[in-house]
C-alpha cells in the first residue's frame, strides 16, 4: 500500500511539471502550400496563410504568444493578420494563450460545440481536470462538417471526440 502511495505522489509531481521543450523557440517552416508550422519545439501551432489574412490553429500558453508572433515575423508575415483562431481541443497546452492572442489581433474564435463550455469558462470539463486559463468568448460554434473559409482557403471541421468532447480533425 505504501509503495502505491509513493507511486501516486511521484506520478502527480511528474504530471505537474511541463516538458522542457514546451516553450522553447523552434524555427518556423512551410509544411506544404500555404500551411506553416509556427509553434514551439514541442507545442504545435499551425498557420494557414490566405489572401484575406491567416487562420491560426492552437495558441499554446500565454508565454507562447510572443513566440508565435516572432515565428510569423521570421516568415515575413504579420501577426495582426491572424483573422481566425481554431483550437485542437480544450486543454491548456492548446488554448491558454487564446485570450491574449485574440486581444492582440482581434481574430475571431471558432470552436467545436463540445468544447465551447470549457473555452468560455476557462477550465476543462474533461481529464485532466486541473487545467485553467483565461476564459474566452467563442464567436462561432462549429459542428461536424462545418466549413471555415477565408481568402479562398476552406477547412472542414470533423468532430472526433475522445481526448475532449469537442476535439476536431
């Protein structure tokens, strides 16, 4: 019994520590066509460049927003041209920087219906449940099959719940 308690205590401590590469800069690069990687060494953020501005997928933490801004600058793109923000799912490593990024860019936030309550309350309702971030008002609620269009680019949201209730693909 005692060894099980030690294991649980150690596992909790390990889970609370962030991996060291989460907030380390990583050179931005073009993935294919108009799709770019603009995240850190271990937290993915993607940019879809269009003629009417950009779509950003995932914001990371607040401390990662300047990293995203710098990545766009390195690519010769303007941070303020982000028009739409999409989120991979309602966990802090994907969404905690969203309020700051929206405030700085004025972008619209579009989220799958199952994750809207978590985004707007600032805490996940799915495991792990100890995550918190600044709540953000969702501008458009997405449902399975909805299209997000900007400047000739069209992304279709497919509901793939499991990691959270509103995980999209």
